[in-house]
C-alpha cells in the first residue's frame, strides 16, 4: 500500500485510455498526493481522453491522429479549464515521452 508514503512521482502516461493506462490512473486516484500527471497520450478515444485531461490536468495531451486531436480540442473548448498543449502522432508521443517537468 502506498497510503501514507512520503514521495511524489511525475508521470507521462502513454496509452492512458487503454486497459493498463486506466488501471495506472486508478492508482493515481488512490494515492493523489504521490503522483502528478504531466502528460497523457492515447489512440483515438477523444471522449475518454477529454475526461482524463479535465481530471488530471496534464501539460500535454497527445492523440494518435490529427482527427482525434481536433475532436479532443473541440471537447475541451468551453469547459473553463486550462487546456493542455494538444498534439498528435509521433510528435505528440515524443513530447509526452520527453516532457521536462
């Protein structure tokens, strides 16, 4: 159990909308003081990614395709939340993997 542990890890999560990604975010939810989500990347599930972006407030959100990235931007506009940099494709994966936190 991480409860009561005194550490904080910064995460860049590739595949955040998939099975392992959502399970990883369940751990973040269970121990919110121990993790900061700096970047999220996903395939094409823009709806779930939008929910994750609003909840975890990453600096970067990346989708696999330009179409999915545009859908994500559309879903996030008007929410009143600070929006992350939204990228797509290889550029987005690279940015998520190398974010300077």
